C-alpha cells in the first residue's frame, strides 16, 4: 500500500490534474502510520505470550566472565551474540518505525525480546562510537558516556563491541535514545513513588510516636 501510494503521489506531483494529491498525503502520513503502529502493538502482544525470557546480559570482560563460576566463557559469548542480534534487529526496523511515528512501540518490542539493559547497551555503544557527530544531542551523549560497556577496546581490531554499532541515521539514533530514556523514566517511576511513600509513612510514624 505504501509503495503504491508513493508511486501515485510521485505521478500526481507531475500531473496534478489526474487525481487528488491530498488523498495520497492522507494515506501516507496518517493511515499507513496508524496501520503500522497497530501492527507493532499486535506483534508485541503476541511476543509477550510466546517469547521466552531474554538471554541474560553479561556486561563484563571475557577474563571476568571466565573467572566467575556463575558466567564462564560460553555464557559470555552467548550474551555477546545475542547483543549482536539485537543490534541487527534494530538496524532493520528502527528507521522505518521512526518514519511511521512508532518509535515507542518498536522499542517496547525490542525490550521484550532482548531485555532493557541489552537495548541500552546497543544504543549507548552506538553513540559512544559516534561521539563526534553533532546531530546527536549533548545530553544523550552524556547519558551514553555514563553507561559502561565493559568489553569495549580502543583498537578497532580488538573491540568486539563495534558490532553493536547501529548503521542508522544519527538523527534517528538520537531520537531513539530520547525515547528510550523517557521509557526508562516511566518504568522506574513506580519504584520512586513507592520509596517516597515509604519515606513519608516513616516520617509520619516518627511524628506520631509518643514520647516515653
């Protein structure tokens, strides 16, 4: 549908007397994004029912993994391969999701499949490797810089985390990190509210406690 509408729009731009150009714009700018967002939401609902729990993320060096009896070399490389798979999935779908204003739905699906921390590592490492790019906002660069990617190396030949780098337009990456940070804030909000409620309850109890 999108390809047909794009072809029709291109034709009508050259031959406006042959049809309604506004109708093509409505299909491309309103209807198709709505269909796309509904499709991702439906896919996420199915994923919630059928996908297993995400592969554990081990954000450690290989030496640390080998020396940790709870991780080991095999689990370390399994975690790395899954992070690479996460980056490839985001490479394939992120720009299209932003084009159709479905960034939050897309990121929600990625988080469900790969886990929030793995998605964060992919986004953070991508910005760390693109720190020179002025199209990425400074606050997002600071956010990414504060996230340790333990197996990163200065030498490109030795840095296995270079495979986490997204081949996506920097403006889209910047938007994805902004969206992810908002989602992260929302996920953490209930915990902060509970902590504030506990603190307030404790303070009230201290005030009401009778003196002996």
